[in-house]
C-alpha cells in the first residue's frame, strides 16, 4: 500500500478530536522576492526551534529575500521563514487571508501560505468557482467537490513533502482568500460539513467544469487521468448555461500562427474525435503544407476564454474559420450548470454527485 493510501485510510478512519478542525494550507503566491502583509495586532514568529512570537511595531510587515538572507522589515531572521498571526484577517495584496499566514523560503523564492480551517476554505472556493445564486443543492454538491479535491491534494502534499497542500489558481481550485466566501456558500459548506467523496478508501480527484454540453468527457481523454469515477455520463441539464452553444471566428492568419505554420491557414479539418464526439486533433493546411495539431494545445494557444471547449465543428468562412461549439471547460467530472439544472428539477446534492462521479461513495469524515 502506498504512503498516500495509508494516509488516506488514516484520515478517513480516525475522527478528529472533539473541537478540533481539519485544516488546509494554501499556496497563495510563490517565487517572490518580497512580500508585504498587514493586519491588526500583527505578530511574527521565525520558523525555527525555540523561536518565540513578537509583536511588530506596526500593523504592517515586509519579508524580503536577498540572496540567502531572509529579512523582516530589514532585519535578518534565521529559519525556514516566518509565521504571522493577527487579531483578525491578514491582508496580502487585495486578498483577505485568515489570521494565520506563513512566508517561507521556497525553491524559486518566497511562498505565501494561508493556513486555515478546511470548511472556511471550502466556502470561499465554492463562491469563486460557482455562482452563489445557484440552487442550494448545487452549491452543496460544489462544497463536497471542493472539500474532496482539497483533501486529495493534501494527501499528495504529504507524500511528496510539499510546504502547502494546493495552490490558489485555476490550476488547482480558485481560492480568492477567506474573505471571498458568500453567506450562501458558507451555509452549504456547513450543511455538508466533513462529507467527502471516496473511491477505494481514498478521496477522489474531484475535477469539475462549467458546462458539458450534454455529456461529460472521460478523465482519460480530458485530463490524461484514467480513473473509473471520471467516466463519460449523460447530463442533459446544462442547457441554461450561456455557453451551452457558442461560436468563435478565427482569421486565417491567426489560425496559421496557432498551428505553427506562420502563413495564413487555407483549410482546417478534424482528424480525430474522442468517443464523446469532442475534437481531439486537427489537420491545418497552408497551401501544400499540412500540420497535425492537438486540440488541447490549440485551445491553449487561442485562449481558454475564446475556444470554450473541444466539442465543436469547424468550417471555412470568408477570411478565416468558424468554430461552432457546445459547452465550456474540459468536460470531466461535475458539470456545474448541469448540477444547477438537476437541483432545479428536484434532485438533492447526493444524487447529483452520484450522477457525475459514478462508483464513488459519500462518507462523513468528521
């Protein structure tokens, strides 16, 4: 059994002590030369044995890395970094973090890590990833997904020895800071408190996306993750999404550049589709020259906020090409607009989750 599996079994088998809270560590920013924090009653403690907390002369602090030297307000500090606490939230740039923040030396510079209760994190992520105006049962499904994904990454961090559990951007889950939570997502998080989706005794990799366009994609095709619970399932409830259907016009010159041809494209055709009908590869021509382009790479080059999904048809149009598509996002796991549609139709969050993550079990961890 792997170390991650053992850790998962421990997390799921042992209840937390009375009054204890599951916590998560979020890498808010990395690779920095300097960090400015502020908070009422700010105190700092070096991350080394025997160090003590000390109040700062003001409610602001700057941590700087100059070569190997770690400086707090210009004064050298020994240790792996600094732990900060305050009487209320701590601010970093425009983000309102928890009252417990670390600034550590990392491989590429300073890391800002927000250490907070998991349920506070879940409420903030749910508000950032799903419109808080969505039906309550859809919000509850999203909170379970956010909690499950965070725990799966926490186990991964434990296995590899990472300073933080997961990042704060779309590469993980969008964490806007503790202050980004909404009363509706806080209520949804509390209603599902401690509930986690598991498969084979481990929290699943609970991926999600905006709009599947009718049917979800497999984890293997969408993410290179061949997992039994990331199967393709019928949705049929996301028609209300503003991106259920969309169009994108791309000029011949831009298409040629995106394909790496340099010259304007003269023809584009889909040469491979996934079993769900999504485009997997295109052949792009510029005169007699032809190249094969993976659609995941094309989407990255054209922009995820333009080519919303890979479920499209493409045809020549005067001066360029017209993409006519459905859905938004990679298509694997929970379809958020589908969840909203199912909630409106009367399904509860348990049934919604079982639809999009087959072969999983919903367990209450604490």
